[in-house]
């Protein structure tokens, strides 16, 4: 086996700040412990939580590295005790941190094989949104064939993944977007309808598009004052899943509406969940979703790639809100 270097390039800000804090530094190459693999990173996905972490508002969970980055793809460089994968295998992985680097550790249970149908850049753009949408839309909201879901942020990584999975599993996905152009892009990707939230009332549109009955599910990344409006979109027995709070963590709602219409309100943070939970999700994905990946029917939407040294520009693009799909950092070969 090739000898591992002692140090690597990484993005590891000394403190919170703007994109300019994302400069290359040298860090020790980690070594895998029991149940872990060390991945020589070829590409790493950029996600909204990375920005919140950079701003100092989303610290890594206990035991996670301070290096940002929640998903990677590359070649296994070394394995820890009890791991049945081998050096040289290509994998993508969900990680709790450490992705913005030349090497990253991942629990073996959170790794998925990279099939020939995917490039490593595409593979790096899958884990975070795939784990998130599957565990929240299909597990917490128990979406079923023929149901309708309203997804905010229709051209984000989460939104485009929800559209893709909805298409594969028989869901009607209605999305909201911030411009007519983004609405057209979302519909071209397979959304049943796209609502321009700047010019249309998404509550009224949700009812119009469902013949007045409302949607079965709302997948919400917005929070704040969107919560009561989201509940107004729901049909009886509807389910609301909160996965982020971009407009704030507090909201006021009418509890009587929840009781009268038997609504379910739930939500989750994925990053802080246990390795055991994420391993179970990975196993479900391998059984239920990976066949679509292997035959080329499920691919992430890639917006733009940036070299690791230009991580600051990648964050600027995400913060500008002009992207459609995933932004990816290229690290290795």
C-alpha cells in the first residue's frame, strides 16, 4: 500500500467570517480508526450548512473535524480495523465534517460505491442531499406513490434531489423558486409545477394546483414565518417536515388547525445523528435508490465546480443564490 503523506492541503478557518476565511492551510493527514476508511478526496460537495458553519452559527458535532465539508467522493487510501472495503475502491460518503481536504475520514457504513454511471464529481454531489431527502421525505413524511409534496428551494441541491426522487418514486413535486427562469429550470428537471414565490402566493397556488385539497407533504428549509403558511398548504392528515431555518427558528401557529386537520409536524438535523442511524439510511439507499444510480437514471444536477483553493468563490456563488443544483469542489486527480 502506498505510504500516506504526513500533511495535506485543507480549508480550516481559524475563526468565523466571510468567504475570505476559506484559505488553504496544511493539516495532518488523519488515520482511520476501527470502522473507518480514509478517502483520498477527488471532489467534495458544497452545502448550505457549510456556510452557516463558516459564519460561526453551526459548530461541528462532538468528535467531528473543524474542517468543513459534509460529502466527498474519491479512492479509499487506508482502512481501519473491522472494515471490509479495500484500498483502491471508489466510494462516495456522507461525513460529519472534513470534506474540504485532500484526505477525509468516513465511517464505513456511510460509504456508498461509485458505479461506472457516475463521475466522481457527480458522486460527491449525491450523499448530503440524498440522505437528507430520503430520510425526511420518505421516512419521516412516509411519502407514498401518487402523493403531492411542496418543496421550497426548488433549484437548490435539496430541491433538485427531491424532484429527481419524486420522479422515480411516483410523487408529484411542486416547488417554489425565486424567479421565472428558475421555475422553468425546475419544471424542465421534472417538477410538476413551480411557483415563483416573489410574484405568486404559494399557499393559494398550492391549493389551486391540487384542486383545493392541499398538498400531502411540505418539505421546508425556510422556517420562521413560512411555518404557518406551510400548514395552510397542507391537506387533511398532511405532514410537515422542517430541515432548516433560513428565515428563523421561531414561528407562531394556530394549534387548533393542527388538531382539526390532524396534521403531523416533524423535523430533523441529519448531521448530528448517530453513525448507526446514518448507516441504516445508507443501507436503505443501497437497496432502494442505488439501482437507479447504477443504471444512470439518478444523477445530481451540477451547477459549477471550483478547485479547493477557490472554496471562497464557491461559497460566494452559493450565497448569491444564482446556482441551480450542486456546487462541487475539485480536490484530486
